[in-house]
C-alpha cells in the first residue's frame, strides 16, 4: 500500500503514514472539474481540494531537552549565552531521520542524539522550547510544536541544527503520531488476528477496546504511550470453546507475555513463535498476565497434535476462513508459501522453512 509520493509506506505492522498528498495531475484534474461544475451551476464553491479529514496530528517524533544550563550549552557547541535551541534527546516513535540504523543515509542527512535544534522553517526555537507568537507579538511565546502541527502529514520542514559546533540544515517529513494502542479504525488500527487452539490473539487498539467496553479492564495507563518501532501489545481476546482448550474457556482480556519462553514484539512474532514451537515442541505454552501485572500469572498449555487436529473443526464451527489475517503473516514466510500461507496452521508445519 503506497501512501505518499515521498515513499511513506504503511506496512502491516506500522501503518503510520497518511496519504494526504495527491499527484499533481490528479489535483489539477480535480480543480478543473470543480471549476467547471461551479460555472455551470453559477454557485461559488468555497473549500479546499484534497483530503478534508486527517485522522492524526503531524509530528516530528522527537523528544527534546531545554537548554537553560550554561555548562550543557557549552558542551553542545553553543557559544553565545543568548542563543536559543533545544537538545535532541530521543525519539517518541520510529523516526527515519532520528535512527542510527535508519534507511536515510549518513548522519549528515539525519538528526542525531545531542544535536541542537535551533530553528524550524527559519523560526528560532528558544532555550525553553518556545517560539514567538507572531512577528507583531514577539514577546508572547508558545510551544514549538505549533510549527509542526499546523502542517499536514507528509509536509516537509527544514530544521536548523548545530552538531559539534557546526551549523546544518536538514529536511524532515512530518508523520502522524504513533501510539502503542492505535486510535483510528482502518488508519492505524486494523482487525488483525491469530487463532491457535481456539485462542484468539489480537493487537490492542482503541476500536477493539470500544467493542468490548462492557466488563473490559481500563487500558488508559498504557494506551497513550508512544510505540517503539514495530511494537504492539498482544491481547488474548477470547478462547473459542473446544475440547482442545478445556479449562481455559473463561480466559479473556489478558496480555500475552511469551510463547514457549519467547517474548513476541508484535503479531508477526506471534506467528513466527507459534510455528517454531509447534514444529519443535510437544506443547504450546502461552504465558499471559492481567493489566499492570509484572509477572505472567496465567499459563495456557495446549497439546500441539490436539491443536493441529482440532484446527479445521474450530475454524469451521465459528465460521472463520483462516487461522490468521493476511496482513500480519511474516513476509519471509508468505513469499515461500504463496497463497496457502494463512489458510491453515497445520498445513505449514509439515513443510520446511
């Protein structure tokens, strides 16, 4: 799924880009059709051409530190005490221009930790992270985030920075905020799932929580946390009753911590670890815990052969087409197994991969 002309691509795990930028030809065509329609109806059309709703606010994904300390300013290469600027201290989500292992080339075109952010689109950032409200009211100040949030996702800004005493100008493309609990249905939250032995695992998301709001535990303490790379919170949504999972029918709304000793980061890891354990072990062990519980308090142990034998029965009884959604199947396995990858788990276990 290609999201913008600049290469912002939403993969099945991240899905954090927004197509808010049309091709020039399409934009001109749309404008032309609107003008023709307005002339024919003698009505004046007021508004914008292009996307009218943006389900997320633009962000640089940066964490910054104020620079009132003289010692810290001198260490970072700021010579004048009156100079503005804030220190780049980290990232609040996977930032291609703030990632030592990122794809955007050498450090000269990326922000690095300990860079000093001096300006955003030519507007000076103060030592406390504020900017002038306007040219007419320079002594009234607001947060620097205004220079970012006033633009749409996909817009490019120029960042003036100092690195080791050297002035640089770096381009940065604005992206949406990404949270560990996705917010918007069909934008950053998608109905992904894995069914194994009747256990239904899904990624935590706000739309999913809303559908289970009655009797569901509050996830407010973690839902607003920023996501780190492709991190997801995996939840045991329910257990589809079957003889395979007797004793676990009442288990639901638990956070998955590990699969046979391996801790999954996202839904793709869940599939990888299930297939790996099912090929090597006699039992599948899902260790889960309740919200805000440090150690896994619930162990769900399933016999691998029973899971393989009961898979078709469980899926058919509950009218589920396949054991996992297409979007989360690991790409390295999808390429190997082609169209049969997501149909049935047991069919994959007999093959080499």
